[in-house]
C-alpha cells in the first residue's frame, strides 16, 4: 500500500477532505481525531494488520505514525 493510499484511508475514516492530511499532520489539530474515530480506524486497519490496538493508535501524535503501522 502506498503512502497516498494510506493517507486516503485515514482521511476517509476521519471524514476529512481528500488531500487534507500529510504524514506530518499533527493529530491534535484534526477535530475529527477522537476516541470514536480512533476505534473506527482500528476496525479498518485490522483488515490489513490484525494486531493494531486502540492504545497504539491513541498514542500517535502525527499521521505518519499511523501510516507506519500498516
């Protein structure tokens, strides 16, 4: 999966406009980054990497850290 595909997946789950996020985007600046969307992202990512945990996602500070997980 390319970085663009990963960013698109994250944007879709967070329901933000396409091409809004970069690997350097700070998650605390994204209003949609909340516990419900972290859980939604975990559900999506388990299809790719079953061992992704809610806690690991919650600890991420930038989008690039999420991309590195899958």
